[in-house]
C-alpha cells in the first residue's frame, strides 16, 4: 500500500536524523516529494504519531518531537519502573528455550555493527533491530503478553530519543552493558540483572540530557 511505503520512508528519515528535533513535517511537501496524495501522507503521519516519533500540534500540523520534551524523562521513568519487574519474572519463569533465545539474540547484537555507511551519526537500522530483539527476548520468559505489549509501546516511544543519544555518548560501552545483562539473566541472578537494566536505561537518559 502507498501509505505503508510513505510511513516506512518517513519513519526511517526521522530515525536517521534527516529532520531536526522540533522540525515541522509538512504534509504538502511530503506528498509532493513522494508523489502521493495528501490523504496517503496524513495516514502515514498518524501512524508515526502513534509510535511517538512525531507530534500532532493543534492548528500547527505535525512535527518531530523536541529533544527537551519531558516525555523522554517520563518514558525513561516508566521503563525503569516496569522493565526490571518484568525481567525478574522472566528470569524466574524462563525455560531452557528462553535461555537459548537470549544467548542467540545477544550473539546477533554483539556481531552487528552499530554504524553503517549512509546512516549518519546514529545507530544503524540493523543494529537497532538487533538491540530491540535482545531486550525483548530478555523479557519474553515472563510469559505475560500484556506486559510484553507494554514493553513494545514504551520501546517504540523511546526509540527516537535513544538514537539521538547515540551521538552524544559515542564512547559508551554498550557491548559491555549488554554482555552483563545476558550473563546475569542466564545465571538467574535477578537482583544483578535488574540493577544492570536500571543503570543501562539511566545512562541513555543521562546521555540525552547532556
């Protein structure tokens, strides 16, 4: 569908940093550039807004969220509250198949280059997907679909902020942080895993605020 193509293009452009924080997303310009109708563009914009990657402003159209928006701190607070609890449940309930999936997801993440030619200063699309898959796999052992859906919504809403933070903390040891999470989870050390996850999320928030 045309709306799906426009949505994918717009989402990727925002993630790459083609639009600055706070920059307007003008339906007329997007429709002209993509060679589609305004209705198709508006449908795509509504989807992007639903993911937290754009704002719909009263009487002002659409725009990329501003870096200083309080939403990022609120999302971080929500994730630091919810995800460690889900991780504890996952470590308690996860079986051997879950352990194998965690190890495989971490292996893929560790072997994926974080940056790629043509994708600017931000993490590559491939690395970002491997990153999402690793964090979700860590939590999947909980066996609770409602909690995992909550994670999915929070992840999508925080993804843009996390990508912005990448260029502000280029020397961060993300590989070590993820390795520590994998080891604690597979060692069934819920206390350490929860502590490491909170620290991991906090470092992203600090990087964005710096």
